[in-house]
């Protein structure tokens, strides 16, 4: 059997940006757009996964334009609830057979996306990868 049949496709990483940014007391609350911009830049430069979807909500949306941000990173602006948008992004990916890792510490969101078939990791999992380049892509 060839290697391609033995390996599964790399997961899509869906990021709850508000939850990740809020996981550290960096002063993000004084500049939500700047914190969102910095997170997106870290993800573009951090080689976390081949495809990363970052969901921004509220004031953070003005920190990064919606759409491709570079290096497989896509920014999605939540029209309403960030959690609803993350669930809406995750469900069709899982339904299509794609492996999905949702990054959040939110218990309610965790239950929702796990029920849809996604794996959940906490903010420290993601931040460890963008801050330690040797940990690389999945």
C-alpha cells in the first residue's frame, strides 16, 4: 500500500480568535482590532496547518479583512455570534469527511463542535505552535 493511502489529509484548524486572544492578559481589551491583527499575523507566519480558518467577531473584525490572509490562513467575520459562525464553518467540513480541529476553551462551543465530529484543542495548543516554530504543521 502506498504512503498516500496510509495517511489521512491534514486537519483544517478553525480558530475561535476571541477565545485564543482572551486566554492571555496581554492588554488585548484595549485594542481588540490590533490583537486580532497580531493573531492573524502569527498564524500566517506560524505554519500551524495547511488550512486555518480564523473567526473574528465584534470590534476584532476591523483588525483583519475577511478572506485569504496568506499561507493557508482565511479570516471569516462573524455576522452575529462567533460560536454560531464557528459551528457553521465546522459542520460542512466534517460532513465532507474533512478532519477538523477547533481551537477554543469555551465549553458550550466544545460540546457543539465535538457533537458534529470535530476535535477540540485549547488556546495553549495553538499558541504553543505559533510561538515554537519547531512544532510545525500537523
